[in-house]
C-alpha cells in the first residue's frame, strides 16, 4: 500500500505527516509507520479492540498530536481498524 498524507492541527500549529501501512502486520511489530518531513517519527499498532495505540515515538511527537493522528488513521481505514465496534452497532 502507498503512503498517504494526513494533517493534524493542535494549538494553531499544523503537523503534516505521511503514513505507511504494513499489510503483513505481525503482533510484535508496529502496523503503521509515520513520517514527518521524510523522517520516521512514530508508529502505531492496533490493540485487541482494533484501536490504534502508540507503538514507538522516536520523533518525540506530542502524545496529544499522536492521538489526533491515530483518530484520523482509524477514519482513513473504515473497514480495517475498529471493525469490531462497527459489528457491535449492527
């Protein structure tokens, strides 16, 4: 899968990220890698309920920004992440 851009705003500052998904995700590895200005800055992995959790944060990105980013990544994948929640609502 190709990387895609996501912008997150916090305190009137915009953060422009590029997100890459690893289709062959293994439980002990991070599924989504995040880049800012071409540098690897963070990664996420789904928990047991398919909500994204911070896996690594080598770029020391503010955690609130990462949580906003996780929400946008989840919204970008309506049939993958959080599929369990959608089934409960049916």
